[in-house]
C-alpha cells in the first residue's frame, strides 16, 4: 500500500507565483509561505519557508521570529537589513545583495528595507509553522497593548501613543510613502 | 538529556544571587551556573512590583511558569494575530458624548478633560491574584501592572531547555520599552550586569520613523536613551479597561432602567 500513501506524498509547492501570495500589498510587495499546513511532511522535518518580493523602497515591518531561526537568501535586488539582540545592540546593519545569505536568530528583532531595485528573497525557517510578531502596523504588538500602558512605558502623551498604535494601517509590508490618515477607516 | 550536565555531588538550598532594583520593583535571579540548575535545564527568578508599578512590555526566549506569592495584578499578553477585543468608550473619561464608530477625527486641541478621543482597542487583559499560576509563552509580548495596594510578588521557573527555545541554554528578555538592567543567570555570574536597551534602540531613527509613519521626536522617546527607571516603572494614573471597571456594571440598576425604557419604546422586536 505504500504506492497509495507514502509514495504519493506531496513534496513540492511553487511559492514564486504571484497568484500564490499569502500577503499582498500592491504598494509594497507580496509574501508566500510554505509550511506544514500546505505540505504536511514538513511537520516531521520542523521546517518551513517564505518567499518575499519587496517592491522598490518598501519596508518589511520590524518584527521577530517567535519560534524559528531564519536563513535568508537574496535572490534578486538588494535591501538594507538591521538585526537587534536582546541588549538593544545592533548585531547587523548592512546592505545585502543577490547571492548573499544572512542568518537571523530566533527572537532577534529585524527590519528590512528594499533598495531601489526591489528585493526578492527566500527565507528558510526552523519550524514547520514559523510565526513572526511585527512591531509596526495593523497586526503589531504595540497595537495590542493599551494606550495607557504605552504612555507610561515610553513616557509619551496620549496623542503620541495613538500615533504609535495607528500610524500605519498596513500589516506586514509597508509602502514607502504613506499618505494615509492616522486612523483611517479600514 | 544531552544538553544538560547532571554530575551532582551535593545539593544546596539557595537564595537569589543577583538583585536588580528599578523605579517600582525588584528583580532577583538565582545563579543558574550552579550545577543543579544546569542539570534541570531551568533558571529561577523572583519579581516584586510595588503598587502602581508597571513591568514594561517585553518578551522572552523561554517559557515561564509563574506562581503569584503575594498581591494582585493585571497581566497583558499579546498573542500575535489575535484581535483587539477590549475597547474603551473613548469619551468615558472626558464626560462627553461617545463618538459612534471609529475613523472620525477627534478634536485634539483644548483643555484636558474636554478633548475628544477615539476608543482605545487592545487585546484581552487577565486579572490574577495570590495563589494563581501564570503561563508566559516564549516570544509573546507581556506586561504586568500592580493595581493593588500591596507589593506583587511572583516567582517563576524559566524552562531554558524547553524545545521552544532554539537559542542557547540561557534566558533572555527583549524589552520593547525602557532600558532595563539585566544580567541574571550566566550573564550575571560572569559579571556582565549592565544597562540593556530596548530593541528599538538598535534600529535607525529614520528607518523606524518611516516604518511607524511618525515624527522623529516620537522615535526618540520610543528609544528612551535617558530612561533610567529600569524594568518596572511607576505608573500612577494607569486606567485600564477591564470588565470589572465598567461603569455600566457598577450601575446595574441604572442600566436595567434604561433597558426597561427601551422595551417601552417597542425595541424588543427585531
């Protein structure tokens, strides 16, 4: 019965096609992921991958990997990447180019800004359901924290706390120039 | 088993080895270089938060299992992707009329108390008290506020050998605010107790301002380079939106009366 079970196991998936994108912002780019939800055998390997296309000067919101290390390989274009450790030290701040690889350890905060030519990459992650936690935007950790807590934590006014929470309505991929209101209707 | 060393000849009862006082609290660590900690793959810490103290938002690389020894408080845990299901009434503190719906630009000028504000939205808050255990998941942002009258004392086991931690066998805290002094466990043993900065500090101002879509002056405050308050700060006027604080629930008779008026107007039909 192996030919009906193991032999038919799904072992491939195209994550380069635009129509397969899981995250899409026409002003900033798209991301496609492959994880154990799409290819079940990845659960036994504890691996997943992410294919990213950042348009010119777009920003991937600062975030950290919750449950995985990430090995990011640059397919095309370039980007400025900064990585910060738990002491607030910048452990990487450089431009990465086609053919280069950077390892981003689990929990380290990272921000990516595409260059003028855009930025394409594939990131391999050491968890079959890798998750990130963004610091900016609609899905950010700051937006989930009460304004009062932000105000006391950063010693800022209520208005400034509101700006921090709602200054960006986009989720993960941030466009270069945002003319949107501080709290536009979704 | 392969990660830890358990060649122990003698066990010792131990007290905290490292103390880090902050503006409104104290964090104490046991020395995790002692062999029994290495064998168990754990670290241990004790936190004290004074009344009106706020432990700043942070996340850790290891799961924490917390027991509340004394006091009460409010726990905020940010679960990525979850909705902001708690919301304020917007105008509840100014005495004005509530603004229906979001997206309306409020008037920001004028005197305090007359300012129109949007409702604030955030994720669920959890109240805890003496005797409770709390599970703090690695990588999830958390903060704690002591809104009681007595110091909040908690002890916590940090499971550094947990498979969720793919870094080395050492706990790390990544603060989103302030400049907390850290250095428990192996760091402390090596005499590396130092002023850490929050994770925003490592990013460029301009890049952050662009990402947040805010002015540079707010980014400077976000980094807080001169913030010396430590990991637990005083937050006297923190007003959190919890169901127990709801005015409507404090005035059930009034609410009931309003409902009866509604029925009288024929609002029972759909």
